């Protein structure tokens, strides 16, 4: 794996974030038109901005796994001058897989990986397309027994 493999957010997470943005913006417009400036309008406007930021992040996030580590970049933030973040495989001391609950039972499919770094910081890889391939690469690089 010399050039690396890039993973992006799942289609479901991108659609959900876009849907929330539409819902909150429509709610803010509706409250603004019907009631004018109220505390409810301020709350819906703030939620609209937060969901817009989340949607832009979900559509622009990229995680590239290569021989030396993981690079996280967000195309939108990069255009504003933010550098990509990098984690070397040697800095990962533990990998934990999160399994949520579905109908009261532990989900057989994991949905997130928590990477604990030497510094104590954690990196979360969640809601990414082709999670099985992602998990396989991380396990190969960090050891399956961690």
C-alpha cells in the first residue's frame, strides 16, 4: 500500500447531516416569517449554522491510510489554510473497536475505531465508507491483538 487508500464519510452520514441542515434552516425560516425575532428563532438559527458546519465537514472529510500512518484532511478547511493532521502508525499504542447496541443487543458489526496514541490523545475513525477494509488496514498496521 504505497500510495494509500482514502476513506470518506458514509453516504448515510452525509445525507443525514444535509437533511438536518435543511430541517433547521426551514424551521428557522418558518419561525422567522411567522413570529419574527424570538428566542426560538435564535436557537433555530444557531442550530442551522451548526448543522451546516457539520454537513460541510461530513462532505469534505478524507482519511488516507498509507504505509507511514493516517492523514486526516478536510477539503473545505484546507482551502481556508488549515493543514492536514497526521498520525504515524508508531504513535498508535492501542486500537479499540466500538460496537453499538441494536434492539438491545450488541451490534455484530463495529462502527468506529478508537486509536489511542502515545501522547494519550485519541483518534476516532467513525462513519467511514468501507469500514471492514478500514478495520483490516488498521489491524494489519497496529496488530490484530490490540
